C-alpha cells in the first residue's frame, strides 16, 4: 500500500516537472542557444504584476483627475473670494464717498454761514467788502484724485483727512468770527447806550455851569443845558436805556430820567407831554415827549442833563 502511494506521488512530481513552456533562443550565426523555462508559477506572477500595475495606474489616473478637479474648484473659489472681497471694498469705498459727499455739502453750508457772518461783522465794523466766499474756500480745499481701485481706500482716507483739515480750519475761522462779532455787538451796544445825539433840534439858551439865576438875584450852578425850539417840538432819548422815572418832579415840571449803562443817566425837564412810562425800555432817537414850559420855567425849552453816578457832567462833551 505504501509502495503504491509512493509511486503515485512520484508520478505527480514528474508531471509537475514536465508542465510549463520553454523558450529557446538560437542565434543566426554563432553563439550558444539559450533556453528559458516558463512555468505556471512564473505566468501567474507575471499576470499578477501586470494586473497590479494596471490597477495602480488606473488608481493614479483617477486620483490625478480628482485632484485636478479639486484644484480647479479651489482656484474658482479663490477667484470668487477675490471678486467678493473687491466688491466689498468697492462698496465700502462707495459708502465712504457718499458719506464724504454729504459732509462736504454740510461743509459748503457752513462756509456760506461763515461768509454771511463775516459780512455782518465787516458791515458792523465798517471794514468794507467781505473777502470770504464759497469759491474762495473751495479753491483752497485739496481734492483727492481716484486713479484706480487698488488705491481707492487710500484715496478715500486721504479725502477724509483733507476734509477734516478743512473743517478744523473752518471751525477756527468761525470761532474767530464769532469772537469778533461778539466784540462788535458789544461795541455797538456801548455806542447805543452812550448819549451822543441831540435830544432836540434848537439852540442853547443857557449852558452848563455857573450862571445868574433867572428867578432872582445871585448865582447858581446850572446842572445841564437849556435847548430852545418851538413849543411841542419832539424830544428824543439820546441813548438806549430804561426809563427810571416819568412824571412831575419838583421844579423840573414834567420830567423823565433814563438809565443807560455804567452809572450814566440822562434827564429831560419842563416837557409839555410825556409819552413813556417808568420801567419801559427806549431806543436812541425814540421820541419820549414834547417841549414845553412846566415847573420853574421862563419860556418853552428843554432842560437836558447827563449824570454819571449821580453827578451832573457837561452834556456838550457827549454831543457831536
């Protein structure tokens, strides 16, 4: 039994040795012939290697194609991102420009206000024509030049900076003009409250100072001036002020006293009629009554006084 099995296995080995192919290479002229045995195992290995190589090449091809698609998609996304970013920058720049335009329009109105303010100041101070105009300021306003979208943010910032500088200059000028206008208004207020016009058109019948008494013998100090005109001539306030007294007052007859400023008062006596009341504010040149001869009086005239802190001074020093 063992011998039979041994012969069978030996026969299989012989068959295995005889299976396969041989390739003989014989040269045409000289040299040895070469024989190559191709066994089934070698064929299987070769087929496996070919299949493996093809599979690897196919996988690499698919991977390359997928990678290429991803790269193309990534490039497209980058381009979209760049376009979106530029669009956002342009929108921001457009918004800034719109805001700047609105601020420039406001600045133009401010400049017009300054121009009108300076005209008022110059007219008030008699300085002549104004030298400020909208064109004058705008000609000296730097303008940003937008050359390309790459420099757009920089130019917007430049425009905003220049606009801010112009605004600061305009504000400084406004402060100066307001200060000057305030000084001008105060100056004209002082002038308006200074008794420097004639209360009545006429002639002086009795000056300020010592004189012979018109009611008897001796001398007396005349605290004002007597101005003669026709009976009922209008009498005017010589400065802005507040009426402190209006009515009958001893020898002055119908009498008005007006307080102006800094202790300066004016007094008007012997009037035939008073048309203002105590506590009323009057303007320079406003009619306050009419010439008459009330109180201690020898004939129609106006007794006019200027007092500083209660002390009578010569009215002629204030009259033109």
